[in-house]
C-alpha cells in the first residue's frame, strides 16, 4: 500500500496517514483564562510563607500540607463573610 504524497511533495508516514484517516485532533481548552496561573501562584506564595516559619523536617512537611489546604480555607472564610 502506498502512502499519498501531499501537494507540497512531502510523503506521509504511515502514522500521519492513519491519523488523517481517523481524523483525530487534539483540542486545547482556552476558556479557563489565567485561573490556573493565579491558583498556582497563590499556592507557591502560601508554600513559601509556611516554609519560612518551619524549622525542622516535619514542620516543612506540615507547611507543604498547609499550603495545599490554604486556598480552601480562604474561600470558606470569604463565603462565610459574604453569607453565601
């Protein structure tokens, strides 16, 4: 079985030809905006804050765990203040 030649003269490989027949495409979701970036930066900030207060290994581990939970606690307090 021969593979077709594109109009530019490039020969399709078997994988590329099969993917073209199946029409599999990768979609990128661009509707989230900068939400992920803001959440990541807030997590890094919380991690740095809590690690600066730690003095031993287990306190650093606890600081890491606190930084993971911190955004949920802030959201809870904000919603509580807004009475939602």
